[in-house]
């Protein structure tokens, strides 16, 4: 997992291993995951989602609840102060 934070945006890269591990965590399995085992890139700014790609391609349809869950879980681990940081910094 890689996170890049700037004054204007946040970029998140998840490897195929990251998405697989997230979808198969003990006790919180995402059984019908469309992202498990796929690479994910997401970029956010003060208005929300700017761009995303799955396996390097855009236009891939993925369930919004899964996208929101995996990006929130991933950013919560990387942002100092958790997701509350987003409100004041971007």
C-alpha cells in the first residue's frame, strides 16, 4: 500500500496482495469482493473522488460500498489522526 498526501489531494495505491488480504481478513471477510486480487488506484480532493483505476484501467464498474469500505479502511491506517484529517487538509 502506498499513500501520497499533498495540500490538494490524496492518492492511494493498493496492490493485488493488499486487496486480497483486505477482502479475506479473519472476522471481516468480504465474500463477494470484486476487488480482491486486483490493483487499485484512487485519488481524492476536497470534492471527493477524482479518479480511480482497477488493474491500470479506468471505466471498471465496482460496487460503491466495497470501494468506500476498502479505501476508508486503507486510509484510516495511513493518515495521521485517521479520516478526520481529510476534513481540514484537503
